[in-house]
C-alpha cells in the first residue's frame, strides 16, 4: 500500500500571557505530531511541556527500534514522560510542585493514525464536511458530562472545565494513556490544538478554516489568529496535517 505524503503546518502564539507554556512537535521522520500545554507556577509549565516534547518522540523511536508496535511505543513514551515530569516536580520548592502538562500525540503509519491524549489538548479529524473530535477532554467538567451530572453545553462554562484529572506529571496516574487507531483516507486533515484555541473555535470554525485554507501553514496561522481575535487570553497552539496519496 502506498504511503501517505504528509504536509504539516504549525504555529504557536504566546498571546496575552507573559510566557508560552505550549509546545508542539513536528517529527517528519516518524510522522509524529504533538501538542503539549504546560501548567504550574513560575516556569514549571514550560519545563513540563518541554520535557514531554523532548522525551515522547525519542522514546517512541527507541521502542520502535525494540520492535514495539505503535500503541505500545506510545504508551511507554507517555509513561516515561510522566515519570520524568513527576520527578522534576519533586525537585521544585514546596508550593510549585503541581507541575504538569497535557499532551496529545498522533502517529501515522501506512493508512492508520494512532492518537493518544492526556489532559484537554485535542485532536480532530476533518474529512470533507465532517469534523470528528478524536480525543476526550480529561477535565472534571467532561467527566461530569459522562456521568450525566452536567449537560454538554453546561460543561464549557463550568468552573470544573479547566480542572484536569489526567495529565502528564500526575503521580497517582495508574492507567496511562489510551491509544486509539483511526483509518485514514486521502484528503483527511488532522488538527491538533491547545485549549487556547479549542475554547474559541467551534467545529464549524474548524471546517471553514480547512476549506478556505488549503495550505496547511496558512491554516495553522489562521486558526491561531482566529482564537486570539475571538478573545483567547491563553497561549494558542495549532498543528495541521494534510494526508495525501503519493
Ligand atoms: Ca492552555
């Protein structure tokens, strides 16, 4: 089966914040893409997302070399990043120990896309007019929706929408990251973004952006600007990947 040609656009903006705690990875050799959104006081957030961005692609490569399949390599990579961030957090002075980061990772192999996420950074697959969110937000608000306590439309404005129950740097995390496979079709677009973007762009906004910006770099830059123009006060990061047949 002919492999896909991946065209990738990426952009990150500090926005109104005093530093940018978001990180992204475009690893064209492994066809691995990632967005991480760090949290914690001082420079803890940057350290956490930086560690995730450094460790995960390398660990995936190492585990592939040891003949792991994609889900296993990704799970191990998440576990290793988690351990490193927990241990870096323990070295921080008391009061700065809640150091963590979200991470969403997508890896393309042949006609499959493997996606894993912890936290509330998201991946979407856009196919024609269909926009599918591939990740589940690990916010307390979203968990309350799953349990039927909150309605989906209430979750967005809930005080629990920014409280994460799963992320990298979580010492109590037992079950790790779920890795889900998706079958790709030519023309598919992957959009990965931090909540600085997803809080301000609807499915319809994403569909429109993809339609009107066939160049993936233009599209990533447009979406980041769109979020900032629509009131995002957060760091805003976006990776857009187009999958085409050779
Ligand atoms: Ca954020």
